[in-house]
C-alpha cells in the first residue's frame, strides 16, 4: 500500500484520530475561531484588497489534470533530490515568521513536526526562537534557513554563517520583503508583533546585532526593538549584492520571490543555486501575478539550469501535482501548517503534512503516475 492508502485505512479503522480538519477551508475557519483577531489576521490576511491572495488559489483551477489509465501505480516513489539530498516528498515547510503568535512553542513545534514527517523545514529569520534552538529541536531533520537581508551587512552575514554552523543545508534569500507591504488588517489592528519583541529570536541571539546595542537585550528590550526597526530590510539591494552573500557561505543559495522570467534569467546569470517562485502568499504586492501563473513562464526560461520551487496557494494534493507538472521540483506549504499549529500544536502540524502527502500520493497514482520524476506538463490542459 502507498502512503495515501495507508493513511486512509488507519483513519477508517480509527487507528488514527483526526486532530484537525482534513478540509482546508474548515481548518482555516476553526483556526479563526480559536485565535484572537490580531494574530489570526496577521497569518491569514494579505496586502491590500487581498486579490492576489485569492488568485493564488483560484489560478490553480485554470489547469486540469488529464489522468492516464492502465499504468502500474501499485508502487509509488514520492522522493525528489535537491542539492545532493534525497527528500522523501516534494514538500517543504515554507518559512513563516513569528509562529509564537498562534502557539507558544511556535517554530519549535513546527520544526519537530516536520522532522517527524520527514519534511524539510525552512526556518525564518523572523522566528521567535533562534535558528540554533530550532536546529537542535530538529535533530537530523533536513533544514534550510531563510534570510531577510538586513541593511546592516554584518548582521546579514552573521545570520548566514550561524545557519551554516548550526547544520542548515541551504540559504533562502527572500527578495520581496525589503519593506512590509500595505496589509490593511494589520494596520486596522495596529498590530506588528515585532514591536512586542516576538519574532526577534534570531536577532537577540546574534552577536553582531547585540554588539550594536548599549546594553544586553534583556536589560533594554525597547532599544533592541528600535534597532530592529532601523535595520530590517534593505531596498537599496541590487543583483550585484548577491556576491556578498555568496562570499559568506558554501551552502546552496536560493532566491525567493521571483515572478518575472527576466529576473529568473538574472538569477541564473548571477550564479544562484535555485529559485522559489513566490508572491509571499499575496502579502506584499496586491494585484501581483499568482505564483502558479508565473511558474511555467519561469520554467521555460530556466529549463534545467537550477531547480525551481514554488509557494503561495498550495492547499491540496492536486495543487502539488499541478505545480510539479508546471516545472517545480518541490512546493512549500505555509498557512495550512500554521493553522494546524494553532489548533493542535506539533501534532496538528504533523497531521496537516500527513494529509497533504497522502492526498498528493493518491492524486499522483490515480493520474497514472508512479513517481514524481514522471510528472510533466503534458498531464495538464487549460480550461
């Protein structure tokens, strides 16, 4: 039996209990009921009128899967290889900051859940707990580190070096957040968790950041918060600046937030190791192209020069199938596992990941595919 069949049987025979809703819409609705409005909207809401956030999901409907019949799918291989590492599934936990606003253990619980499921975890610069503590919680689990590039280069370099020392296997540089987008609900709530020192764990543990302070953070947290305000993001960055980050580490470097084919070309020309096609879940530019719409155009340009990943709008196994067919090597999951975390902590995250993997496994098999490597664009048509 495959992964999906196994999950089905365990649930039907009540060997496993559904800790969180299987249906994404119900999962989101129950998280909304459980959380206060401010943290819920911080996770769920996006920029402006939230058109792009909605389009991220609606755009998947344009693509239809064409199942193939009488193909042996009794045994399936869900694995993929990235940067010399074999991953069990083409799924990763996207970097999501400030997870403590929905659960006190935040990133630590999510990281443990990802490790237990054999899913790589991308740890955010904006974590409440330090990258070292998160890495320790994961043990031997696959882990990448996501960098918000500070306008203080020494802090940015320090973060990258710490990640490599802590055992992270790749660096994900987020390009689309040199400043925060216009998020109406956060502004209505006057809510930015960093101003309550949440999501600052990596800064408070960073020797360069702390050296910029007159006192230790615990002695004057207000000063630490104000320094964070001053140094977060750098809108002056250009493609030439990538050489600095490359000089700080021997790890593979991926660029997250690429949506234009010309930017994908430039990324390859500047020697990056991978690209994550992403519009940040619609949280930065409202009216931007949906990630799944951008993906095939970027895949056509990049070909096999570097691996492509994709995030924003992945909610079900069919979404994963479509993203892989359009050129992604793997996908990154964000809000769904955050809702699982809000409802049931570590076990909730595990079950969200379990359900997505099972759904993808069955969708792949029922479409006539026995391995991820066999998925290609010819399996899709447009409506």
